[in-house]
C-alpha cells in the first residue's frame, strides 16, 4: 500500500506465464489481461486488508529488470493528470540483430525519442533510450513495442550509465532516426 488510494504490486514473468499471459498482453490491454489485473488487485486488497473503494480504478504498468512489472493501482479520482512528465526513465533494449532494431524504430514514434544511442555489448545490440518528460501512456506504448521486437527490456538508469561507459558505441546519438533511415 503506497497510500490510501494507491496499491503497488510487483508481478514476475513467471507469475504472468502461470496465467497464460505475456508482458505484451498487459500493455495491449486484452480481456484476459484485464481479468488478470482485476485478480491481482483483489489479492492485493485482501492481503493489505484495505479495499480501495468502489470507484473506477486505473493501473500503470512499468517494466523492471527480469521482464517483471510494477503495477500501480489507483483510485481514479485521486490520480493526477497523466500528462505530467516522468523526471527520469531510461529504457534499455537488447536485440540480437540489426533488423530487429530497425523494425522497432519503425514501430515507435522515433522522432519523439531523440536521446537514443546504440551500443554493442557481448555480441548483442543494446539500444538505450531516455524517456524523460514522456507521460505514462507514451512509456507504456514504447515498452509494448519494445517487447514485440527486443529480446529483453529493462528500465535501469544505473545499468544504462554503465553500458554507455563500457559498451562499444555504434550510433552515439539520434539512434532511432538513424536506424529507420537505413
């Protein structure tokens, strides 16, 4: 329980698989995903011993390392506008091939993500994208596309800093724009 109107849960990839779901299903908002989210909320309310009320609920899903999700359930009347930006959010996408990177770049609004760089680390391509000032809907769309094309996805500013310093730089800036123009 974060406060009286917000509950936060971490759901692992294995837990989603037990329900026959993939991370992509959550971001695609399928009926099966909605049922899963309702069940998670019910379990969280029961475990906390504190129901959130009968109003409309919203959920924000954020990917964390290991293909897990942080789900934040909020009572809609308590939610601040989703237009507000996120101060710092760094996406790290791992690809096996350049064609996967290009396909991903074509799927997202690449012009929105100017602060992107492509690296090579341990025979994998690593795309690091700064998502600061993006609203949660934008972040959700970005990660939904990422899970479609990338082999794995993380949000970790510390790891991004490490990779920027130690991995081999392939495209140092505007990587998504460069990729879609190949």
